[in-house]
C-alpha cells in the first residue's frame, strides 16, 4: 500500500505512525496487524496460522450454544454478529480484519495468486471447519443471504465466507459507534460495492447505502493529500459508471486528472496502419504525460499476444513531427513534444483514469465502430508500459473487447481474452482448498512461472480503482465471445462447467433449439420425470427452489411466451424479482393492455427504481393512457438515470405539452381576467374543481422546449426531433427565434437530399422573416440590415441565402419571402428577381391554364403581384451589382405588359370573360395609361 493508503486504513488522524516504524509496535499492538495487512499476508491474520491474530482468535472462541446455533441454522451472519457484540476487540483491529477478509476474497476471485490458508478453518469454529458437508451447506446459505432486491449472486462463488466476514464486520454496529474510524465509511462502501458487483443487476438497496457512505467521504478527504483524493475520485467515478451516472463519472475523472497532474488529449497523428500503406493518413492517438513520470522499475505483466497479421501492423507507424490537432484547442507544449509511438511511462493512477474514460465513452455513445475507434487509443496508451499487473490486465481486456469486432483483429482479441482467462484461472485456483468449490479446470495456455508474475501486494494495490471482473465473469465473457463468433459448442462447455444454466438455455435458444433450451431450464426447476409417459405439466417443482429460480422462470416464459411463468417467478422470489414484473409489463404492452402494463412496471420499479428502461416503458404506457402527469414523472426519472436518452427527452417534451399545470387563482384576479381568450395571452385559464385554477401552458411549453433541445443535442440527425423543436420554439410566447432558425437549418441539412424544398416549413419561415423586418421597422431607431452585426437578423439572412434559396424549385411563396427580405435589406434588384421567379413557378405549373378556375385565378393573382412589383421596384435605384445607381428595370412597363398579354393569350380559349380575365384586362389598361 502507498503512504496515502496507510492514512486510509489507519484513519485520517495524523498522530498515527506508519506501520513501517517498528519502534511503535509495543506502544500500539495494532501496528502488527497493520503491517501484515499492508503486505497482504492474510494467512498471518487468521487463527490457524502460528502467528494468529488475537482478534480472530477471540471471535473463534465460541460457546457450545453458538456452535450449535450455527450448525442448525447455517446463519453465519447472525452467528458473527453475536460474536462481534460479545468480543472485546479494539475498533481499529476489528476494521483491519474486516479489510483483510474483503481483500482476501478479491485475491481469491479476481487477482490471484491462490490463497495460502483455508478460509473455513480460519473463520469457523474448529469442529465445524472439519465437516466438508457442513461447509458446503454453509456456503450455499451465505450465497442465498447475499441476494438483494431479488437479485442473486453467482451460486458457485468461491470462498464466499471471506466476503461475508468482511461485509458483516465492516457494516457492524460495533464499528459504526467508534468515531475514531474516520475512513470506515470508505471501506464499507468498498465492500458493499463489491457485493453489488457480484449480483446479477444493480439494486436500489445497495445503491443507497453505497452513496450514503460516499457522501460522508466527499468532504472528509482533503484535497491536500492528492494521492488519496485522486483515489477517492476514481473510485467514485467507477461506481458512477456502474450505476450509469456517466456525466458525473467523467467530471470526477477530470478532477482526478487535475489533482494528479495528468495531461492528456486525443488527437490525430499521421501514420501508417497497414504493411502495404503508401500514404500516411491521420491515426487517432492519445497523448498523455504524468506530472512526475511513471515508476522507474519495470513491473511484471500478463502474457501479451502479438497480432501476427499479414496486413495490419502490430502498432501504428507514426510519421515524425506530424501531430495534427483534431480538437478545438491546440495541444500544450508538453504534449506536442511527445513521440506518439514512444511515450513516457504513466503513473498507475493516471493509467487507471485513462482506462475508466473508455467506460464512459462506451456508455455515452452508440455501440458502433466510431465509438470503438475512440476507445482503443486510450487502452493502447496504457499498454505501452506495464505500470501495474492489474492495470495492464484490464488494458488487455479492453483492447480484446474492441478487437473482437474487427475481422483482422478478432483472432488476436479472442486469444488474448483466452490468455487472460487462463492466467486468472491459474492464479485463483491453485490447490482446490475451498470445500465444495468447482474450481479445478485445465487451461489452454501454459501457466506463467513464479518469477514472471506480480506478488499479491502489487495486484491489490489499485484494485479498488479498476473495473476488473471476477473469474467467473471473465469466463462467461469468453463464452459470450465464442457465441458471437458462432462457437456455440465451446460456449456451452464453458457455461455448463460454470453451471450457468440460464446462459446454456439462451445458447440453445439462439440457434433455434428451443426444445433443448426448455429442457435445460426444466431440469433446474423440476424433479426428473418418473416415467417417459409423464408430461412436463406433471413434473413436481424442486423445493426449496434454487437461488436463481426467478430468472430461470422468466427465461422459460420468454421461450414459451407464457406470462404464467413470469407470475411464478414473482411468487418464487417472494415479490422481490423486478424482472418478472418487467416481463409481464412488456407482455401486456404488446397486447395493448396499457393499464395492466403500467401496473406491472410500477410494481417492478418498487423493487428496483434504478432501472431506466422500466421508467421509459412506464412513461410510454402513461402516454397511451393520456396520463400526462404520470408520463412526465416517468420520463423525468428516465433522464435522471440516463441523461443521454434522446427518446426519453423527446417523450418528456410531449408529456409536458399535454399536461395541465394548475395553480390556484389569486384573490386579486377579476372575472374579466379569467374570461380572456387564451390565444391572446401567454396563460390559459380554466375552471378547477374548487374555484378558478390557472393552467400554465406557457411554462409547460418552455419546459418542453428545454427537453427537446436536450433531445436534439443527443440525437442530432433526427429530423423529427428537430421538427418538434421547431414547432415548440415557434409557439412559445414570445417565440424562441434563435431556436427556430437553428431547427430550420438542421431540418434542411438532414432532409434536403430526399425532400428538397418540402423540407422547409414555409409558414414558420415567413413568420421569422416578418418578425425581423417588423421589429426593425417598429423600433425607435430603425437601422436596417447590418451584415457585420451578429444576431438574429444575420442568422435569418444566412439561412435564406445558404440553405433556402438553393432548394427553391416550385414553391413561389419561398421566392416571395425572399423578395420581402431583399427589399428590407435595400436590395430592390434582388427583390424584383425573386418576384419574377415566384411568378415563373406559378406559370410553369403543368396544366395550370387548362385546369380549374381556381388554378387560373392563382395564376392571375401571381401575375397581378408581379405587375405591382414592376411598378413599385422598377424605377428604384439599384444598390447591388455592377449596375449600382441605375434603375432596377428601365423597361419595367414593357415587361409588365408583355407578361400580362402572355397570360391572357394562354387563357383566352378557356377563361375569357371570367373575373380573372377582367382583372388582367384592367391591369393591362392601367399599364397603357
């Protein structure tokens, strides 16, 4: 452990000495425990060792009644709590032993190497530790007791006794009452988070207790101790990432990097990626430098496999002096000077920050190639040097996950994952010392020699800042990788060895062998058939049901499409398994029984209120049922859990628009005020149940506008979202004109290739142009258009010239809007040109002369408008182009008469003597005069 870690274990009291100071041993016997803990000599802290610690020896000295209680009930938690309340042990010593139990469990299930002691003999009364059958039953009982909110732990978790010991001790009331243990809440958060990680899903109960302890620590850990503060921020970011609070996690990582002095940037550097590449292209790379440089010594690292591809290079070959900054700001001098292919070694905490950033990238971006391309440079930067065994292991895992999606690297990704799995299996298995464990398995690759691996002290040094999976999670990930590659048989062998029967069934279902999948599930839930003639319905359920029975029932329900199985899952879990109700909610929603679906999702959320998809589905139910207030609440909870869900933000906006936020009327309001037309003001007034109530539609609209702006920022390529934003921003009072312009432009950019000019909302565009013209004309000091002045006017003009005008083909209204804008800008020539084009769009319409009289009248109207434009603009002085100062159209009378005569000639046969014809004749007479 580092110096800061000593402060963490010992507490924040500066009066305590370092455990390396042997002069303090006699004065403070707890330092002997602390020294063994610092070296991860867990075998010296438990009672079977010759150097047994008094603390556990006292716990192991049990009365016969305590032994019989444990033998009969298998309630290790209750047994240990009794011993803790009766034992006379110092708070520090007890906390140290709880930490030892936690870290020994991590060693045996995550990091290795194998434990050098028997947990059962260390933590159980001697007479019970020598009974293998009892130890098996006790392990099953402990695993069952670890279930929280219906979510279960892996039923073959090895050495679970250590986790139970650490969790009970660190969460005990005995320690909570000791005010000297200032960092107990940190260790309690660590053990509770580890408990959460071994469960199948996130739970609200553990979420609350973990964050309760984190809040206590936030102010206690001073920023003066940079190493300790950085560790806390990284751990909190890791927990935030697990619970999908990715924005909070990223902020914490940025602060941690600032504290440690890490400088990093992702940028583009010219280089070659393939062996036959002739031209350098920009390659993504992470440039990073620690404040103090990395460790001087080279640490051991897990086996790393080469790519060995006939095309792709092992690493990018960068061109010297070719850094191309891809960000908005320039690189700092200390980063720009780095050689991308040979960067200095990082400090371990800085490497942990970079690896955790990849998790936030994955969680906040679509699961596609671009996201993986952004993640890979961070992992490759960490893998340039070995700074710590577990950090390097996690880097290899992240890289292998990314490479699993590339055809050229998928083989190395799979083999590297296999190598990591083999190493972890070898390091966590060793001699099969755990009663009833199913640990002993062969490995694909040979085991590393003892001098090639890191000691346990180094492996545990930064384990709480890393998201390294457990051994069985790694093996399950390997099986999942085989499934993605079509290796069902290899995956089945792994799942069957791990006794993950739910995954076995899902494998069979994935290859459309539902009968085998059904049989696997039923074998776990029912006793074997007595005869071949018995049907499945005649089987008797196994009692007591296995811990994962609720999940098995739900999978059986998915396979057989039988909602009764979901109901059974709920019953077996005693109303705790949230997924059962979620499955029922999904079933009823598909049947369009929205009320029942809402009830099911509501029940599931009582058990697990952290499930964002359930809140989203409940909100959809409320939308269908027109329960707008319920929809607002549901989608608000959805976006609070995952603020990157664009669809949830959009649906929230919809619900906000429809709901009625009622406020009690105030006494000074008059009846005349309550009777006003809501369309004429900003507020709509309606009668409530008790007297007059105010329905604040404007506030709802503005809230909806904010939600839609968030949705469009997350899903920038959805024109439907932008269209909704356009309508809402135009309807609020006063309209949000900058948002109107932004939405119009984005819709045109997205739809112009497929929809052309129909992508333009002409009505809203006309309102927008009218607004900037009238607001200028009605101001006390009209200034006209100033192209150098930023603001709404320039935004509208640029929208018209760059986005709208290039799309106009057949819609004359668009040309007329442009003509008004040009005239306001004092460009009469452009205005007249636009009027002429508007008339041409009407005149060139196929069959307009031979159509209905209505169509003929439209052409007549367009012609009269053009004549009016000639009269008003023709003699004006031109301000644009080479002919500046000359009349806009000297021959405007001739053009006007020619236009009218041409239209009359077209319509003579069909429309002579009609009202439209008379209008044209009168206009022609006026031009002659």
